[in-house]
């Protein structure tokens, strides 16, 4: 009986095996590469297998009839293949289409350094900026350690790839900032008005930027303000230079917040300890206050409002470069008020809306006098009329109102289209009185500026993407329009590497001081070509970029006499170069460093240039090394920055009748700067009442290198005066108290 049962079971098993259908084959992608780890199964059954490293699979199916073979892989679109199971072997060749994924897709990087976007990888975050030695928490100073930016110390602004400082514009939450820096002081660079900790994301575009932005011939800095704080907090700061207090309060439901701060800066004590070359007869003072509120909408959008008011006052004397016993006394009083309102909302069917509005007003009261050894203003005879022209008063006001709307629609997983419009109303006036004349001269203009734009992100595969855009602009003050196409292409060559190419045409209005004299001029123009290779992981970035820029319709100065000039668009030029960037957080534990290098070849024939020449703000070679060592157990860090640039050209132009002559030229000595900073973040108070103290100290230009940024020439051209920093070194020491936020996470851990 046992033998009969065994034989019956064996017979049934043999019949079952004969009834199964062997299924085998390969799974590959559209390029013929094997797809590893794909699941190949009969739908609604347990029969199936997983592909090996070569994309091969094999298994047997027990059922008979018509079924669906299901092939899935997280990186590819699911394939459903009809099959007929008859018992005869099936051998299949299956091709899977790669699924578009944000984690795996290529991104456009040509011309852009991005922070705050995890998909692209951070280059400089807010904490990077604050802990970069020599930056002193100034956004522009930190960006100068990246390739493309020049080491210009005698005037504010970012000088990028052969472009002047005014050719780089800053945007906050999509709208232009009209006065991003404190008002200019002759031969001294002013720092930016905004703290890096206001922003969660920063894009420094060295060229080829999006069609959503305009009126910047060389580059843009795009700043995105933070949404809601993680926790409520109160902050206070004190140092020999400044005192401040601020708070951010998060609602209990974590859907809204408000905050504000006030800071007062007075450098009188510091100037007594660290002597300055200029004689400050009015010690620089700064008052800064800001307020913000933010709240989430029902659909997950965000409304944000930010306002800041600033007041500063100063006065300084220098040796007059036309006379050994005379002084030039300069004074400045500035009022600035800035407002920004933005609304981001998610609409139905994959639409997103970004609305923005801003208003700013800036008032400068500037005075300049030629004084004698007793600091008394003096007048000169007509035989030296140029000396009288150096005593003047200027009252100027700049107002800018803006509205902007951008609509964004997702097309599939990654592709998108966006379009929008913006309107600016600018009002500028100036009252000028010179000792050479007895009457006031008034200048005034207003401009209605309109723009419409459209742009699309096109993802063909995870390896190939394009961005195509077009921007139209019209300015009423010059009654001119422009049409600016933009295009970018990126191809992924490996898991972490890619090539990008960008092309674009960019326009910019003439500067205010040119429009005061004539509006019979047009837009200046630059055409960008950029080729980029980048390999990036979470902890390492390697990047090399080559570019060429062609300048057209640059402004040329046409002198009428010693006091008056007019302008036209007959200028031109070019800029080309190669840049290198390497950042590494992985090789050495708790150590972060980056190295940047730029080669620049540029010439222009613009303003009062007599021929095509290298601008005086352009160095052929620039390089920076930034190093940060963190001691997590000690809650401290040490930072080092070294920057180098070859000498920049200088020129002396003499007005001979109605034309300029070049009377002197040369190059300054090379620029070197070694900067150090350190921070220590101990916890204070009990476990239930925690507070943190951030002790911060820095020294800029530790070795006391005497930088020469250029020269001021006497009217005769026989004498020249070096343009140097106000002091060889800058020192800062301060303590920052915080209640509610663990600042050791900010200053130490989040940098790793």
C-alpha cells in the first residue's frame, strides 16, 4: 500500500513538471545596457524571478493560458507584456524605458553655483558664508572665493567674468533689489545690506541665467528667503563694533511666524584701537531694523513679507592728490527703506503660482570739500577751476516699485513650462551744486519698464535635458525694446557627472548717471556661451567651465567740455576664460575645503577708453583656498582663507579739448590676502533653560599685505596716489547669545 501511494505521488509530480512553461530572457534599457534587479513575474501569481547583473532571468510557470508578464524596476517604467503559456519554452528580449526621476536626472549647471537645493548639491550655504574667513558674514565677500569673481576692494559689487560691478544684480524672492549695498564711499568697498541667515537658498549665476530675470549684463545673485523658523528664538549680539537684539516667534500650530531685529554699529572705539588711514571727522554709525511675518496657506503655499530700514552717517578726510597741503573731505548720510512681499501658491492640476511685489527708496546726501591744513573749506581762482569742481553737494533719491507674476506647470515627472510678466516703475532725481557754479543743477527721470517671459524644462531622458526660454523687455525712458533668447543643454555622462552648455543674450539699461545727461541711448548687450563639466557627490564637487562673452552697444563717453559729457552706444568688447572649482568634505574627517581658480582674458572699448583695453577691475589670474576645521567635541572651529590675484591694469586719461588721451598706464602689484577666523559655541544655563553663546573672532589680511587697488592721478598727470584699504588689517571679536536654537548645530555640525 505504501509503495502504491509513493508511485502515485511521483506520477502526479512528473505530470506537473511536464505541464510547466520555462520562461527566460534578458531585460535591457533603451541603450542596450542590462537592467539589474528587475522583477519579472506572471501577474497575479507567485511565479517569477529577478534579473542578474547581466540582465538575465529564468523561471518556470505552472499555469496554462494567456497571462500578463509584469516587469518592474524602481528606475524604469513598468512593462506589461502579454504571453501565452502552453508548456513550450519562452525566450524573451525585453526593453525597459528609463523613468524620469529627480534623484537620478541631469540638471542644468552651466554658469550657476547653487546652494540650498539638495538635488543639485550645496556649494555655499548661509553657514558657509558666515564661517568663510574674511567674509565677516557678507554674502558678496564669500562669493568672491568662487571662480569667476574678481578681488576688487575699492568699490562695492560683484565683478564677474570681465563685467563691471553694476552688471551683476541681486534678486530676493524673484524681485530686483535696487540698492543691495550700503552707499558708496570713494575708494572703499561697501558691504551688502542683508544677512546671509535671511536666506535658505542662494544661486550665484556667473552667466547664462534664466529668462525669468533680466537687466544684468554679466550675472545675477538669486536669494530665496527662509520660510518658517524651526523654533521660536531670541538672539542678542555684542562686540566693540555693534550691539543688536532680535527674535523669531513660531506659532503653536507651526503655520505662521513673525520676527524682527535691531542693530546699532558705531566704530569709534574700534578706530581708536586700530588706526585708519582716512581721518574720520564723523565716525561711521549705522542703524538697522527689520521686521517679517510668514504664514502657510491652506493649499501648502507660503506668504512672506520682509521690511528693513537703514540709516548711516559718516565723514572722512584724505590727502588731496592735486596738492600736498590740501585735503578732500567727504561726508555721507543715507536713508534706505526696503519692502518685499511674496506669495507662492500651489494650484490645481500641477500648476504653481509665484507672485512678488517690492518697494524700495534710497536717499543719499553727499558732500565733498577741498579743505586746507586747518580743515577749512577754501575757494580757488578760475585759473585752477578743476579744484573748485571738487567741492560740491549732491542730494539724490532712487525709488523702485515692482510687481511680478510667474506661473509654473509640471509636464510629467520633471518637465515643466513657466511664463510670466513683471513691471517696474523707477523714479530717480538728483540735485547737484558745485563751487564752480552758483546755481543748483537738477536731474530727473522716471521709467516704466515691462517684461514678459516664457521658459520650459524639457527632460527627454534622465541623461538628457534642455531649458529653452525667451524674454521681451521695453523701457520707456529710452523708448527701446529687446528680445533675449536663452537656451541650455545638459547630458549626464555617469552616475555623478555631466556636461552642460548654455547660450543666451542679455541686455541692460544704461546707468542712472548716464541717463541724467541723455536718454538718446539704448540697451547694452552681451552674448554668453558657456561649456561646463561637473562631477558631484554629496561630499565632493569637481567643476571646470569655459566661456566666451561678446559685448556690444556698450556706453561710450563723448566729452563736450571739462564739465559736461554725453554718451552713445558705440562701445564693444569681449571676455573669455576657463575656471576650476574643487570642494572636498570627505577626505579628512571634520575638515572642509575648496579651491577655485579663474583665468580671464578680456578687453573693452567703452566709457573714456581710447582703444580696446583690459578694464581696470580685471585680473588675468585669480585663485582662492578656503579651509575649515571643526572640533565637534569642543564645539569649535577654525577657518582659513587665502586669496590671490595678479596685478590689475591702471590708466590715466587726460581730457584734451573734446577727446581723451591716455597719458599713463601700467599694472598694480599682485594681490594677496590671508584671513583667519574661529568660533566657539558653549551651552549655557540649565537643562530646562538652554541658551547658547557663540564666541567669534576673525582677522582679515593677517600678514598685513599692503594691497594696491589702483591709483588716483593729479589733474596734471604728474602725481599719483595709491588706492589702499583704510587699514592693513581688520579685526572682529564678538559674542552672540541665542535662546531657543542650538547654535552648535548651526555653527559646527551643519557644516560637516
